[in-house]
């Protein structure tokens, strides 16, 4: 299902030296993508990451598991 997940607290900027781990170029407040429901959260194939003001945040992360405790609410855009 296609979702927009709004977070209770942002994912914080992370930069890894040498590119060994995925990085995020800013604080993320909203995650958009295609999700599958898993025990305790959403497994999201990311299409966009957005900051608090709606700006796009660049990242090398392509897939993310968000626990339900991290999500304020999510909007199902289609199934």
C-alpha cells in the first residue's frame, strides 16, 4: 500500500565517512513510499523523505522499518 507516515520525532541527520552506511542529509519528519505491515511497524520502500517544512531530504536509504511507536499517524493513499 502507498503511504505517508508522519513521525512523532524526526529521524536525525546522519553522515557516514566513506559511505559505509546509509546517510541522511537532514532531519526527516515524513516518510513516503510503499509499505507492508509487519509485526510492530511498517516496512517501507522509500519514495521520498521530507523535513518539517515539507522540503525533500536526500538520503541513500532505500528501505526502512518504522516501529509503530515512532509513527504519529500514517495516511494510506491507495492499496
